[in-house]
C-alpha cells in the first residue's frame, strides 16, 4: 500500500508543473490537461491532422534549454489562457484561442532563451503546437499516458549522493509515498488501484530518465547529474513508471493505493 501525496499536470510540455487536488482518469486516456501543448523549435514534422510521437529534443524543454525553468507558468483551462511570470516578477497572460497571442507567447519565450542560452531565434523560431485528439499528447514516450513516481526512490538516491532532490525535477503526474525504493519497477504488467473507488492502471514500463532531471526547478541551474547517479548506484537510468488507465475513476491527494 502507498499514499498519493501529489498530483501534477504539465499543460505546455517542459513548463511549470501544476499541482492538483484531484484528477478524473478515463480508460486509455492521458492525465487531464497534461502536455496538450508544446513549443516547437524550428520545423518538427508535427501535423495536427495526423499527430505522431516526436522526440522531446524538437521542443523547448528542460533537456534542451535549462532557462525554461526561469519562467513560472499557469494554464487556465476554462479561459484557455497561459500566464507567464518572469524572474523579475512581471506577468503576462496569453489567450491561447488567438493566433496573435500564441505568436506573442512564442516570442516571449524566445527572448528568455536568447538571453540565457546558446539559441538563435532567427534560425530556430518557436511555434506553439496543440494536440486535442484522444490518442496523442506531447509525452516523452509513446506509452506515457500517466506517470507515477515513487518518492522513496528519489529520497534514496538523494541520500546516496548527499543532497535533497526535488521531485518536481522528474515531472511525474502521480507522487507515491510509503513504498520501498524502486519497488514499483517490479509492477510492470500488474494492476495498480488508486483509492478505494478510484481508477485502475496497468503498469507499462519504467521511465528512463534524461538530462532534464539535471535542472533545478527553482534556480534553472544544471546542478546534479541525476542520470549518471542512477546508473552508478542502481545500474539503470530509470525512476518511476508509465501506466495505462484500464478502469476510469477520480484520484485524489491522500488516497491510498495498492497493487492488485
């Protein structure tokens, strides 16, 4: 058994994780409002009519630009607006229903990247992409429907390398506490129930971690090689699991979960 200690969505791929108190999961669906949008860095080959899985490196994400973490963002799904707070505290709100506002959002992020990264907005202009079809989101894996993170796995790694590691580095949807480190990697093929009358998930595969986890979400600095640390101490680069929803329901923070 374990306790669900956090729920997070990431409406624009790579940008600020947003905490939730509950989330309604549907069969074969993605985590609600998660990775609906992405900022394309130059032409990626994406087509809205036939969206396909693409490498994260085609987008403005932490694996490519640590400066993305300098922006604190929030999505309003009712108004369909995106709020960006810069490091100086200035705030702009962009109406994602309007093409001109989408272009302004892209130019805003370009300015931040150009100031802090080796980035040329003329050669690689940003463009906000959107996906709304049921079978596609801008996930890091074609199996990335819902991602679960065992907090004690990260805590154990932190003890081994002598520093605290913020779970927000790993950008998971569901945080679990009260489990032995990395025990969830043995759940592949098993059913996970979230809450007494909540959704059921099939565990698909461990999540292979990348250089995005090196970025401190508060400082935007690459301050730890988490991928190398995982391999050094455990012999793999995995932390967390991807799952598929097989029974619909609502999951809530503080719900109790278990493997069936």
